[in-house]
C-alpha cells in the first residue's frame, strides 16, 4: 500500500525470472477479485472519511541488470 497524489494505492508486484515473459494478464481475474475484497475490508476497517483508492501493478523484469520496473497505475 502506498499513497501519492491524494490517492491510496494497493500495490501488486509481479517479478518474472529471466526465462518467463512479462504479461499484462499476470494478475488473473481471480487474483483481482481477492485483492479487491482485501482492499474493501481494509478500507472498511479504517476510521474516518473513506479514502480514494486504486490498484497499482509493478511488473519487475529480472532478465536485465539492473532490474526494470514497469508501473501500471489504476490497473484495475
């Protein structure tokens, strides 16, 4: 979880080994549902005003040195 520009971001990090390709579908629909449920539960437990929240996915390419990271903000 990270904050930026007044939004709370729930972050999913996907690291791939050199022999595995990076793919935008690395976060399956089932995983997305689980992440959304967890975020909703966490937000419901927070006191005060509801926060604006979104999901950020960080795709880490471990096949290069230094590792490359591709950030997808508001991923789903």
